[in-house]
C-alpha cells in the first residue's frame, strides 16, 4: 500500500515526490494520531500543505525558461 502511494505521488509530482510524500505522511499521521485537538491540528496541517503541494506540482510541471 505504501509503495502504491509513493509511486502515485512520484508519477504526479516527479522530482518533488520524496518531500511531498514525507509531508503527506506527516499530515495523515497527525490526523490519525487521535481525536480532539490532535485531529484538528492534523487537518490544519493538511489544509496548509494541500495548497503548497498544488503549487509545487504546478511549478515542477512547467518547462524551465
């Protein structure tokens, strides 16, 4: 399962895959860590990371000038 997600992330994000995989794993771990404030902190982290991942994916997808 872990390998599947790594392959999926790498196919989408390319060079940034390792960094993104770590960030996503950290966010998911926070969400799964427990209820209450831990879960809220995890969802907050995911909410912060998602735009960053989209931006990184866009910047890596563009041809270099």
